[in-house]
C-alpha cells in the first residue's frame, strides 16, 4: 500500500458511477463503504456483490460494504460524493454531522445548481466549509470504469491532498491526473453536458458531420471564455476534465446527453425524451443555469443559449441553427 494513500473510502451514492468508483477504490486496496438510500441496493451489494438496480452484470469486490446509515461513513478518511447536481446541496448538508472536520470531500458529479447558478465546487465550499474540498471529473463512462477499461480522469484539490487522492484511487487502468484548479474541473464537467446535447441535436436533425464538428469546436471556445472569466486555467479546460470529457460526451451514443440531443433533434419534446425509466441527462437542467451564469459574468454564450431554448421548447433545432448561423463571423 502506498504510504500516503488514504486507507478508507466512503462513497456517498450508489448509482452506476458511485458503484464504479467503489470498485476502483477497492481494487486499489482501500476499505470501501458504499452508501445507498435504496434498501434493495444495500442487500444486493452485500449478499450478491452486485448492484443489480444500477450496474447489473458487474461483480463488486467483496471488500465493498454497502450501508444505509450515513453515520457508518463517519470514520472514513475521504468521502466521494456522487449525487445529481440538483441534489448535491441536500446530500452535503446530511454529511455535516457524521463528517470529521478536515475530511477530504470529493464531489464526483457534473452540473450547475439550477436555482443559484453555482458550480458544484462552490456548493461544496458553501455547504461544508470545514471539509477539504476536491473534485473528480473526466471522460469516464461508469460501465467501462467498472469493467477495468483504461480510463484517465482529473482530480482537483490542494496539492498535497490531490497527490494523496491519486495514490488512493490510482491503478493500472484508472489514472487520476492532479491539478489545484477546482473551478476549471467543476466548470468543464458541467458545461460539456450542455454542449453534448447540442451536438446530439445536430446529429438528430441530420445537419451533417461538418456542422457537428463546427459546433463542437465553437462550444469549446465558448467554454474557454467563461472559464477565463471564472479564473479557471486554460490547461485544465484543454485537458481531461474539459476537452477530453466534451469529446467523449458529444460523440458517443453511450452518452445520455448526446442521446437526449439526438431525440430533440428528431423532434421529440423534452418530456418525451426524458420520461419515466430513462436515465438522467444532467445537461437538461444545466443548460439554462449555464446561460444565466455566463450572462452574470458578462459572457455571452450563444450556443448554450440555443440549446437551452430548444430544451425549453422555445425553438426547434433548425431554427436554433439558423440563429447561430446568422451571427457575425469573427476571429478564430
């Protein structure tokens, strides 16, 4: 065991991504507690070593113990919080009592808080100021990670903490790269979902691969403008948690956000595309919040705004494309 690695890990949230991260931590030799609110998930993990509800067909290491009581996670050296963006604040508030002061709390979700326009890193720092804040993000589909396929992500925290997180979670197939740029990692993970929906819309509307490539490139330029205003580092946004995650999410049919965009591009309504039983696409709630945050910072985000308007039913995809094409052509 690496000397500076954290020895015990609590994963808060037992969806597909939380379960995959629990597997990563266990395979790296850590003691892992996986908190789930669903009783059937706790029973399935502990009795069958499988999360049949959210990640069926994947065997979990026997060292992963599922728990239903957050208090049982109190003694963990670090907490990986895997909650949907719009539920993150409430989840963090529930950690106040069991968490030891100074515990690294790693937010592993992607999005922007709809009501406040806050990045998830900002939600973390506001809600748990006594925690050591960190973010984990990057191009990482849960099932590929759980299967042990090669994956590289970014982990953001203060230098010494980031190094210990690398040692804690890193392995032959899971490669965490470190940065201190928490803002950049939080922004990249949130914005890429919105732009992935846009690229899916182009695909679904049959506007061609040239259009999709152009939208992808200009989306990244839009992301960079907002990132600079927020104090993010350009190299972070050009790395795994920015450009890397955007490319994966905006080009793969395994991406929930890209798939949502395809459905919208084919004329489906948001309600039809996100009905009961269909997986959550965080970009659907992030789009309007990203636009509002950009405008609050004095940045005009025309692509994000077009995506938000299609999601809201104010525009169809072809009229959104026409609106973007009518904009003046500026410098690259």
